[in-house]
C-alpha cells in the first residue's frame, strides 16, 4: 500500500476556516523550513497516538511523531507492529 501527502499553501487562519478545511477531509498543518532540502516532517497531537494514523505515518515515511504521554504505550506498540 502506498500513501502520499499532498501539501498546499493556505491563507486561512481563523478557527472557522480551519474547521471548514477539516470538513473537506483536509488536515491543517504547519511546515517550517522553507526550501531546506533536509526538512524533517512529523506530526504532533492526538493523531500521533492513534494506531491507524501511526500505520499511515509509517507508510508515508514521516521523520517523527509525538503525542500526549498517556498515548505513548499504544503508539509504541502500533509502531512496533508497523515495523515487523
């Protein structure tokens, strides 16, 4: 299975505009680094601890994920299953 992440520049900043993006199935995010070829890409927040999300992020070859401390054990277990 191959997944891809498509990024588009957005000018939206308000909570209502971000909610509209989520309603369309998009995930608002911030990328830092400009044109840096060594840009590390990761995700933080509750998606970082969701087993199904971790599988997707592993397939997408993200550099890192982070999540709240109470989700860490589940996140580690899900990551171990991805790397069998």
